[in-house]
C-alpha cells in the first residue's frame, strides 16, 4: 500500500491514526461482548474503517454526514461520547432514541449526523435536502452521504444523484465498494466496472480511490470539499474496500473465496497505516501502546456507564405523545371581514401564496410547478413573486424530493411538495411512511413537510389518475391527513398544514377545483387540524364523511326532503375528531359512514369500529358503510359512476331509516 503524506504535518497523520484505531478497537470489544451474549447483533465495518475516518476528519464538524451501518468511524470521528453510543446499541435511555430504534439508526444535531433507516437508499434524498438548505442559506458547507455498492441499485440512489446534479448541490455521494451485497457478489449486482463511470451518466464527476488507504481518502476528500464549498456540485466517490466479516455476525463469510479474504487481509487499513507511521518515525511503539491503552480505558469506561442502565420502563403516554412533534396550534382568524369569491383551486393557491409570504423558510417543490404553474395551475405566477429558488421544478423523482423535504426540515426549513397526481405518491412511499412519519418518534427530528395530493375520481381518468389513497397513509402513526371539501376549508387547512411542524398529507379533490366556489376571507387564516364540521344538523341519522362524500350527501339528502339527517365533514382524517363523532352518534343513533375510497380497509372501517367499541349503547342500528366498489377505478364514465358510491347512497339511507 502506497502512502503519500504530501504536505500533511505529523499531527494530522497521528490524528488520523488515533481516529482509525477507535472503531477497530470498539468493534473488537463488541465481538467479544456478542460472543458473551451481552449485545444482541453486530454489523461489522472491520476492513473499511479508513473510509469513515478519512472522510469525517476531512470535513468541518458542522458539515452533515449521513452514514450507514458500517460507519462507526463517523460516530467516533465526531467525538460522540462512548457511553451514549454504547447505550444506543443497548436500547437504553442514555442512547439517542429512547430505546426505540437500534444500532446506528439515529441522528444527532449536536454531531451533525443523520443516521440511516434500515431501508437502503432513502438517506440520499435526505442528503439532497440538507445540501439544498445549505446552498439556499449560502453556508458553503458540504454534505456527505454513504452507500454500499449493493444499495446503489435502489431507485432512491439514482433519483437523489440526479436531483443533486440538476440543482448543483454540494454533496459527496460515497459508494463503499466492498464486493458484496450481503452474500451476493458484485457481478450479480451491477455491470459497471467502476462507480466513477456512473458519474458520466449523471453529468457529474466520478472519482475512484483506494478505500483502505486512510491518507488517500483524507486527502481526496479534503481536496474535494475545499472545492465544493466554493463551487457547489455533487461528486460520486467510489472507495474500493472489503468487508472482512459477515454482513452481520450471524451470517458469516463462507461465500467469500479464501484467496480473496487472504488478499484483502494483506491490505488491512490499520496495520498498513501503522507500519507506514512507524517506518517513517511519525510514531513509535511506545506511542502505539500508550494510545491503545488510552482508547481501551475509554471503551471500558463507556461500557461500564452504559451497561449500568437497563431497558427503559415503558410509559405508554410518552410512547404515544412522541409520535408527533409537539405543537399547540393557535388558530389564526382573518384580520378583516373582506371576502372574495374563490373557487376551491384559487383558495388553495391563495393559502399557499400567503404562507410563502409569511414563512420565508418555506420552499415549494414539484413537477412543473415553476414557470408552468403546475398541471392544475395552482402555483401560477409564484415564480415571479418568490423566485425559482423557493418555487422549484423538480425532476420526475418523488422519492428523492420527499426525502429532500425531510432534509430541509433537518436544517429548520419548511417545504410543500406537490404530487402531480395523488396516484404517483407510491414512488415516494418509503420516504413518507418510513422516514417522514417516524423520524420524530425515533430521534426527535420533525418533518416539517406538506404533501399536496390532487386526488379523486369522476373525471374519467382511469385507474392511475383517480385514486383515493388516503387509507394507505391513515394507518401510519406520525402522519397527519387533512381533506377539505370546500374553498373556505381548503385555504384554512393548507395554511394550518404549513404551520404544523409535522408531516401533513393534504388531499385536494380535482373535481372540486373549478366546480365549487364561495366567498372566503382575503386575509390569511387557519382552521384547526383535527376538528370536524357539522355541515347540516339532523336527528334521524347521521352521515359521517369527508371530501366528495360531503357533496354527495348534501345532494342526495336534498332530493329526500322528508329525511332529517345530519352530515359531519371530518375535514381531518388523522387525527380524526372522535368527540364530534361521539356527539353526533349519541344524538342520531343511526350512522352511515361514506367515502369515495374503496370500501375494504378504508377510513370508514376504522370509524365504524371505533363507534362500535365506544358508542354501542347509543346505536339503534348497525353502522352502514358506503364506499366505492373494491376494484381499481375504471375509465369509461358509465363504469366509473357505477364504481363510485354515490349511486348506492340513496338506497343505503333508505335501508338504514327502515331498520
Ligand atoms: C430497501 C432494502 N432492501 C433490502 C434490505 C436488506 N439488506 C440489508 S443490507 C443488504 C446488503 C447491502 O449491501 P451493500 O449496499 O453492498 O452494503 P454492505 O452490506 O456491503 O456494506 C440488504 C440486501 C434493506 N435493508 N433495504
């Protein structure tokens, strides 16, 4: 192994040596503890330490790093107290996740680290958001995100690099190429010879280096970051290396040929570097011994503190309360009585524009939302007023953009992401349900992101431009879901959603965009998230509904003048207004739950179950659910109308009344 010290002073070379010893010595200790059954699992980075260490030491301490499961050197390189790190692995309160997540799955602002979730890939989109925030704030900081070679096949990786390339984001995308993804060798994972070659495809620079040579890693990254801080752009950096142990300890390395193992053993990053330092007189054997003893003591001390603590005593309230970032909404009333007639679409646009005026840390992102104004024209004219930095056309990559929303939150910014159609949210599903929804509960990082979801059928747009998919998210703790059914609510709820520091899915029905209008306040105002509205009072039965269901219920009941029925518009689906439901059930004793979404497993199923459990004694009849047919949404208008529940609503009301 060839070490070129260039102009680096002895102090730097020694600092790198001390830093590379730490992860190795911690790991060696962990492997002993694992055999003694004192820890539960271990993902080894032995053989790969030069990468984490060289990179971390080349960065400023306040530059964000997004490491993976083999990057212990990032954590020790940022001087994280050992006892907290060990406590994190043990799942105790002294760790970083209150015992809620394991191993390296945590972030800390103190150390400017955003740890991975188990899913390979999403960290890249988050890195894009952090780098975007740094760039918008002119911080001249670089963000570094790690990937394994296997993980680069994930779409998230491609999407994030593409976004970073188009937006010139200062990110180094690291690929630790260690020859295997779990047990599967590289030739069964990808065809490229070198990851540096992939840079060409993205229109960015690609560099490939010896990842076992800590000096080469440190020097390459030092040079790169110096340049990227001045001239922001992404770089793809491949670090060639080898994982000397199994994917995790239980899985072993039987699939690796012995010669390969022997070859790489000769390239051990620590032994070789130590030999170089000894040979050149930068350190001597006494220095080595003293340093190792010091680190050993530090490890033992950390362990003795961490191991004193046992697993947390469960407190259900605190588990549940941490799902959302704390926020006490102060409902804002309009400051004047001035009103103008607005269509549903104008109301959303109005709320968005006033939110942009109110929050200068709010960024809008979406496909075609800039000069073009979005496919529904909701952001028309916004670029002129707010500029392209805050009203951003995105490449067609929902996952990276939703991830970027979380990255912006990490840097204290707000974002609104427009899905071109709610249907396409599937592409960003992992980011929403696994990253945005869980990050506050896991490590107290809120996701200050609103995702707008143009939804619903009735436009003869077929199975992929018409879906009501709120139930996919309704089941996910950590998300909020709002769904206005009129222009007044549309404006008040979009403003409220943007104020709320939690991730909010804002469903807007496409059919309502230009078909309904009413006078609404000109001023900025918000409505309470989580509060239903009694649209019409009645005593014979109640219809609990939301979105298009509200309009259908009104229309059908208008055609049934003899029926005295109440309509409750939920407006927020998560968390939904149980008290208003309870009151209305008490009063009417007969309940029909209506929604446009398909019936099975819909929001109505949960509401019915809850009423059954909590209000049974007030019921005079079984709860009736009315939803769309359990099929995909058909294109032909005749079939579509047959699919939707409206045609079955009148008969359902009549049957319920007869019961
Ligand atoms: C999206 C996703 N699919 C599958 C897995 C399961 N898994 C965990 S690690 C791993 C192999 C990763 O290989 P690589 O990215 O090369 O990293 P290495 O383990 O070699 O460091 C797999 C398949 C996962 N965590 N996430």
